[in-house]
């Protein structure tokens, strides 16, 4: 039995969950937060989440985990069999995670947790995001999926990260940078929300948030 460690607020944890649901794989969940405890470092060398326990041992890094699941359970496929199309899907995946999510992460504290970012951080993040969103728009097809007609791993990544980017920039700058660039992530997200994997992940995320709020209130 596969066992996934992390927590449902983590976008990378939810990314792996959606892959597991898309594959129809049974798995257990164990709540874990990023830390430097030796017991966690033995499973995830940087102390990050998510990490996955398998019959062979532990794996960390969300895309490594997803690639392992794709290789060991190739149906339904989340990458194209065509080498060029598969490369384009990976190109989009890399663009979203490396050039959008990793950049906007610097303002998550202000956007979601009440910790003001410095003026320098806000300026640098805005400059990079506006440039990188324009680059992303040149690649993305939305026809209706990110890389074309077929749902792929790129859609799982975009479906999880783009809403956070839109909400974060709206909260910090008073403007949704994606919408301002002509990327209607809400309409795109509605299509993904029809998939059972996304519905289940979002429902569990909401239930977890409500439980955490109840704990604080109690």
C-alpha cells in the first residue's frame, strides 16, 4: 500500500493526490509538515512534503513521485506517447512550477498569512511574474487543455498552481496578473473541476481547512 505524507493545504501534496486519484491507486494518508526532525529527514532529505512510502522505500519531490507513479502505473497515461507532445507537456509543467509558482511563492506570506513582504520582494516578484506569465501564455493552448486536446500532467500542475497565483497577486497587488494577461484561469479551472480527481481533492482540502479552523476556535 502506498502511503502519502503531507497535508492538504500543500499544493504539491494535492498534485500527487490528484495523480493517485487519476490512476485509481489505493493509498493511505499521513499528516506531516515540513520540518528538520531526523525521523522525517530519513524519508525526505530536505524535510519537505510531500513524500511517498512505497514497497521499495521512500521518495521525495512531487514530480519525481508523479513520474514514478506514471512509470509503474502507465494507464491511464498522464503524458503523451508521442515524444514531441510529451516534451511540450513537460515544457508547460516546468514553466508553471519553476517560472510561475516558485516566483509567486515569495509573496504567499503576505497574500495568505498576514506577513508583509518587503517592497523589494514585491517589486521583484511583480517584474518576474509579468514577464513569465507572458512567456507561459505563448506556450499554453487551452484547447481545451493546456497542451492541446488531451488532459495531461501539465493540467494537474496548472489546475492546482494557477488559482493560487491569481489569488496571491490579487491580494498583494490588487490585480490578478493572470486575468490581466488575458488568461481566464477560472474558466479553465471549471473544466478541470468536472473531473472526479479534482472534486475529491478539493473536498478533502476544504474539510481539512474547516477542521483546522475548528481546532483554533476550540
